C-alpha cells in the first residue's frame, strides 16, 4: 500500500528565506506527482505536476524535483513571502489503479515578516 | 470560467438528519471524487466516480451515499448512519492536461457541522 509522508508537519521561516518541503512515498511505481497548496478553509490549488520522466518542474518561485528511485520529491520555494503561508500537500497516483490519488498529510508553512 | 463549485459553503445538521452536499463541474471531466478532511489529517477518499452512472467506494464510504446521473454533477449525501460527520468536505475532478497527464482539480469545500 502506498504511503506518503511529509516532513516537517509545520515550518515557520522569516520572509525572504529559501526553503525546501519534503515528500516521501513508499512505492516508486508512480507516473507523476502533484504538489498542492491549501489556504485555511479553502480547497486545494494545484501548483505543479511533475512527470516520472522529468527530474524538475518550475513555476515562478517554485521548483519541484522528483527522484523516483529514492521515493522522494522536494518543493523548493525561493525568496519566501508572507503570502506563501499555507499548507502544502503532495499526492501520488494510487498504485492499485482507479485514477485515484494518495495524499500526504501536508506541511503547514508560516512565513513571518 | 471553468471550475468546480460546491454548495453550500457552510452546512449545519441536526443529529439524525440526512444532508446533501452539491458538487458541480464544467470542466468536462469524466472522473469526480469526494474527500473528507479532518484537522491534522490528510484527505481521505469517500467515493469516486470514473464515468456517469458508475461510482465506487473509497476508504471511508460508510454512512455516505452518492449518485452520478450527469457528467457535471456528483452530489454527496451524509446520512444519519455517519457517526462523526463534522468535517471539511472537498469535491474534485480529474482530467487530462497538457503533456498527457491527468491532474486533479478541487472545489472550494463545504464545512459540515453537526449540532
């Protein structure tokens, strides 16, 4: 059974700092990995989808990397801003099929002035 | 404006009542999903549907029911059999994006509180 872990569960950093969020998964037979952002009381917003054939995917100040062999993905946020404060979740396709996703429990990020 | 809408945003239920949460999408996606989110926990899949008139149970289907009569609609009923229904409910759909990948998109959520 696929298990997805995100460490740390919470992170507080000063504005301007570069930071890395981690996502680990136990079954490396995935074809993509998706990073989401969730603001309090809101739905999830897709940030990046990285295919298994890619090593990196970039969108603005965000960069996601994927290492299938080690079962890890990282989300790099450059020059963090208070507006980046949110919970970040990663998700991988369910290995049992059915077009489902298995989600991590998320990292709650707070960027302070 | 393409997207997923959920209504209502907040819902209050008395014990013993059934309530129905609405989810509508105009993205022309075949697959739709219902998740439950509790504080400090990840998303748990309640039900999903890959095509009209078909749906499957997820990990925590007990006490819930769904229907999929139209492609754009996937309502969730929380029945009185659900013992702890207070939670945040998220609806999602999945469709193909550039590059041939399937990506999941979410609605804004409904917060259900049992009084």
